[in-house]
C-alpha cells in the first residue's frame, strides 16, 4: 500500500535520512553500486542481470500457498493488504499500518488460491517497526513460509530480492516482483522494484528463499522504489512474547 498521509511520508523520510547519515558503510557502497537517478534503462539492465541467476520461480512455488489477503475496516471501508504465514499453527505477519488496529482487534484472512475468509485477531503489534502478528481463530495446520533469514547477509546493496504479494489488489492472485537492494540501513531496506496498492505486508525473499524483510510501502505513486522493514527487525519481532 502506498504511504499516503503527510505524517506517514514524513516519518518515512526521516527514517531514510537517519539511515543514510548513520551508516557510513551504506554511503560508500551506495556510491559504488547504485546508479545515478534518471538512469532508468541502466538500472533495469542491472536488475535484470542480478535476478536472472536466482531460482525465483522455485521460491515462489515453495511459498505462495502461505500468502494471504488480510482485511480490516476503517470507517466502514475494507482495507486489504498482504500477510504471510510464519507458523503452521495459523500465525501470520503483516504491516502494522495495514491493520490500523491494536492487539485484540478483529480481522479476516484469505489464503492464496482459496475463496474462504477466515476470522482472526491481532495478536501483537510492534511499537518500533511497521510489523504486526495475526492469529487465526480456528485451530488447524496452515501454510507457512519456508524460512526466515537469521543473518541477513544476502540482503546487501546490489543483491537480488523478490517479494510476493497481492500487488494488483484484492481480486487478483499473488504476484512476484523481482528487484535489487539499492540501500540498506538498520531500520529500512530500499529496493528497486514495483509495489502495488495491497503490497504492504508482503515478504521479501533473498536468493536462498529466506525472508529478509516485510514490505512497508512506497513513498511516491508510480515510483519503482519500495521500502521494507529489514531482517533484523523481523526476527527480533518474531522472537517477542
């Protein structure tokens, strides 16, 4: 989902500025590996070279069943986003701003390839990152992603990554979008790739097929740059109570 409010956009820009000023390693890597703004054709060529050797089709097939739409309501209007299973007991992760709700709030979830909406509740929301955890009401075994990165080493500047989510909206199937990490910081991953209106909450996979981030949104409509909460925050949140 595009980050549309002035306050959300301002918060995102402050995080990007802090990331750039704090991380000197990032600044050096960026100057060497990221192409200047406006070099769209060259950027796409570099992304193409980065992703062609990665088995993203296999990563998609192993994980797509764990993707789900999550829907809540704000002022009576359904607000869909993407979630993904992180445990076979029916826990799913998404973005906090998708839910716009506190722990205990009611939501509903529909897994990819199904037409059934399942009742769920917000189990936990992060106070420091755009992350939230959902728990399905009904007991059972549910699809879950294959793995989460424990060190994030493959999510470096210039590395190929891909996200799977409902970028085309609630009525479409999950789509995979491949891209390249263009900036890296403690609080955000910047990725040269497309994000649609319901992409928020989508998992970002590295070349091994491990999740290294969760899509938070894009700052400007039509811009092929998205931002994600990085692996460190994801694993820290998953280890929480």
